[in-house]
C-alpha cells in the first residue's frame, strides 16, 4: 500500500520509524499525474492527511475522486490531539 501524507516532514518522520511506503503530496491534494503514478505501483492507498481544514477538504475530495476507480482507498486519521502524522509519531514513539 501507499500511505499518503501532506508534507515532506511527515515522510521523513515516518521513515525514521521504519514506515517506508509513505509519500508526500506536497500540499493538500494529489494531482492527476501523482494519482496515475501511485496507482501503477499499488491499488491500496491510505490517506493520512493533517487534522485541519485543508486536510478535511482533501479527504472529502479524495472520496469523490477515488469513488468507482480501480483503487482501494482507506482513510487513516491521527488522534484529534495531534496536528499531523509527524507530530503524532514523534510524541508517541519518539525519544
């Protein structure tokens, strides 16, 4: 599967904790080109976007975009007390 996050720091932190299949979209949404590239490698996509308005909007757009497509889309969220996956991983699993 591919785990899609918003920013580069999210990817770096995920790799620090041995999650190697994490990809940053570099913003709040996938372009068509990014979608096509990712779907060539996997049909299982997990979205773990930020806990903010932009992240919520992107999640809604993802559900519309991926409906009836040839991929399995899963929504993963960090607990509401955390801003993003970087913050969550560092506070829960960090030094």
